[in-house]
């Protein structure tokens, strides 16, 4: 008998699995913020301890309400500069809170496009908008990306977000809205899923198997 | 033809091949290209050997022993997995308690008050998204009886509820707030630290608490897996934001609905040494081999 079969014979091949933490520096999340203060007719940021705002580099929670029939105005969300680490991007996630009881309200759907690093090529497979829910954090599996590039300061990741709706039913999120207005809103956050390759404070790490050399074999390609 | 060994010897040979195959497959991701090519070639040869042994086993009536040696006896080649407990002292949860009170957060101690015994907090979202609640800092208790390794952080966003409020009193022109007709609030987290040390989150500011939600299919990573030893404690800052309902001053009638979010936070730890139950072996993710690192000013 070997270690491979000791104590496992006769159990009908049943294996026991416990969901475990991913390991140091693996599957970390970096939030996207609407850090510019440009006004939007669709989006506003909820900031703890202060008033609703056009932009914030502190809070990643946005409230959206469709301001136009079809596609709304778009905003650019970006991650902060991470000066203390070199990261490898391995995924993108969103978390959206829609009203449980939508009644007759038209809240539209949050859509995303053009995820890129430091002005580089689009990492989404879709060149145009796609429903953000395909990247929902509650999904059983992560949605893939075209590449797993490095993210190193001063580069930041950017993604374009809009709301697609059947009608301009909403009002710009603000203080003192009516019930009809508020019922058209949804709150959401976007996050980058990253592996920390090198951390100035906590040292260099071994990335997860999905982000190692053997799992990222490729040949050719004009961006490589 | 290699008929020069019996059934027991064949089972031993297959077991050795399976073990060697597992070792080579484990090494594959961490070797250079030249070595990887050599390993793949060796794996192909092992596969061919195993196929040959299976054919031999069928010929000499030794199939069951060979399947047992391959770890697939009695299951027709399928593998079954069952979710299991983590093992003694692994992935234990240590709750954070609201050791100081902040307006808008109700604890077991009362509205806006602290509680060192109950970790569950209910935030009442203001009925106007123009003014959000401030953050509240939570702390783990001092664990004097054990040495722990922190391996994760979890939130339990237990309830979010949007009351319908009272019906409008003035005619059909005014829309009444519907039950759960407003988006659920969000919980934000920032600055997880041990004993006043560096932030263990990758985000320096607030992030969505849902990325650490216990209901997520996988755990979210941290920058480090530090030791937590008394008198040090862990602390984290959380905040609840949302829209409690409409502004009654605007609508002019009825009573706004109330929106609440009930939550708690916990540290995911491995017990390394327990004064009462002894020392434990941490999970594979928290062992030396899985925490290899080089350099770093905090190391």
C-alpha cells in the first residue's frame, strides 16, 4: 500500500472537501471608485458620514437610476493607485442591490464595458456593453478575462459603467426625492480580483495556480 | 508480455505508478518549461503503463485490486466529494463587537451604545440618502488562552428590510412607498488591523462588505496572515449606507418606511496553540509551504 491509498480503500472513492481561505495575497479585491467629481444625471456616490456626492475616492457604493430611454450617460470608475504592491489581475466582480419588489418601477440594468489597465487594451471579451450581472460576485464561477495583466502603480484599472433601461423613469439620486424616484434606483459596487505578487510591506507571494506560468501558456499575439 | 509478477505485485506496481503520477502533476506548475516538457513526457509513459496494467488485470482477473490501487474501487471511475468540517482548530470564527457606540447603530446595549457581549448590530438607514451614517469601529476580544493565525475576514449581512411605511392620506396622485421597493442598503468595510498594525485589506478606503460575505462561494484574500496573540486585538471599521425611504417633506403625506440592515463581522482564524486543548496543525493554506514570501518591510 502507498500513501495514496492508505486509509482510503473501501470508502467508495468518497472525497471530503472543505472550502478554504485562498492563501496569503490571493483572490484579493480592489474596489473601483468614481473618484472624479463630474456631475452625472444617472449616478451618485453614497459616502459614509456625509452627503451624497458626485464622486468619492473613499466610498465605492454608487446609486444609479436610468436617466434616459435606452442607454444612460456613462461614468468612468477606477481603482486607486497601489504604490505598495505589484498585482496580477485575475478577475472582475460586481455586486448590485436591486429592490426586491420592483413593482412597476423601471430600474434598468447596470452595464459595463472597456475594462482596461493604464490605457491598454480592453480585457473584456465584449467590445461594447454587457450586463454587469455576468460578473456578479454571487455567481457560482468567476467570469473570464482576455488576459491576466500586471497592475503596477502609477497604472490604475478603469471600467466604463452605464444603465440601460426602457424609459427615462428615474431621477438623479439626490436628497429629498419622491417615492417614485427612489424606487427606480439600485446600488452597486465594482471590484477587481487580484493576486498580490509583490508587497513592499509583506514581501513576495506565490500566486494561485490559475495565475502561475503553467496555467498562462500562450503563443503569439500582438499584445504579448 | 510481462506476466512475471502476480496479482499483489501488480497492485503494488499500479499504486506506485499512481503515486508517482500525483507527485509529477503536483510539480508541473512550479517548474521551468524544459522540466515541464520532461514531466509531461514521463506522465504520458506512466499513463501508457497504467493502461497496459489494466489490460493485464482484465486478463488475469485482478481488476478490483487494480482499481483499489488506483483509488477508484467500487465507484465506476467517478469521484464523489462531500463538504466536510475543516478539522480541529481550523477556520474558527472570532466575532467583532461594537465596543463603542455610534448614532444610527443599535447594539444589544441599546441605540447608539456599545456592546461587548453581542456582535450583531442593526443600522437604521436615514430616510434621506442625502445624509449617510458615519462609520463604527468594531473589535475582537482579547483571547488570552490561545495563539491564533488570522486567515480571513467575514461579514454576515443577515437582514436588509424596507418597511412600506404608512399609506398616503391624500388621494391617488401620491405614490405610497411599497414594501421592499427600495434597494437594500450596503455595508462597507475598511482598515482591518491587528494591534494597531498595518491594514490587512488590499483596499485603503471603504470596500463593499459583500466581497467578504459568508454567503460568497469563496473566501476573499488578505495581504497577510498574521498571528493574533493577547493582548493584541483585531479591529475593523464598518459603515452602512443606503436610502431609508423617501423624504416626507417632498411627498407631503404619509410616513416614510424604515430601512434597516442587520450585520455582524468575524475574523477567520486558525488556532495554533490552545492552553486548554493543546497545539493544532493549521490548514494547508496556513502552513509554511503555502506562505512562502521574500522580503517586505513588515516581515
